[in-house]
C-alpha cells in the first residue's frame, strides 16, 4: 500500500481526481475510515474527475446513487454506495447494486465498504482514510 498525507479537503479532493487516472470501468473502490476522515470528499473528487456536475452527497438513506458520465472513454456511469446504515449485506442485492459491480462501463465507489465486504468479495481496491491532527492520511493501492 502507498500512502499520501493531505492537509485539507481540497488536497484530498485533488488527490482523488488524480487517483481516478489509475481506475477503469469495472473497478470497485472501497473506502474505509472513521466519520469525518474524507470518504465523501474522495468520492466527490473522483466524480469531478469524471466530469459529473451534480452535487455528490453520501447516499446514506437511499444507499446508492447512479450518475451518468459523459466525458470518459470507457466509464459511462458512476455507482456511489454508502453502506454506513447497512446492517444486512443482502440490502446490496436488494437495491440492485450487483448489476453494477464489475460492469466494464461502471466505476463503483463504496463508502464504508467494510460493512459489505462479503458482497463484493476480493474485487475491491481499498482506500483507507484516517485523520491525524490536521492531516488526512490516505493509504491506497493502484
């Protein structure tokens, strides 16, 4: 795992936009970290890099939001899942998320992925976000 330290939300956002360049359709990015660690900011950065103009918020109560992507060669949709309130992994199946997993035209981001790891198996690219003082520490794989 690699590590980067960001000093504020803008740096986390900008890093996520850059990190997007390592991703492709079919990838599932699993975000792990405490409340306030920057998971949603990271999601917003990826969405911005994909040219999504809609406001990105954590779909905490609806679990999943799908966004159209118009300016990427292979990624046509962003599937954004927030598993914070999921207590039963079968909800992932019930909301129809499995149809987006590993789809070559869809990039999936799952906040709180540790709550649904059995549903996504080993196909997840983990990004761990934590806070230390004023710093945000991002541990990631390419």
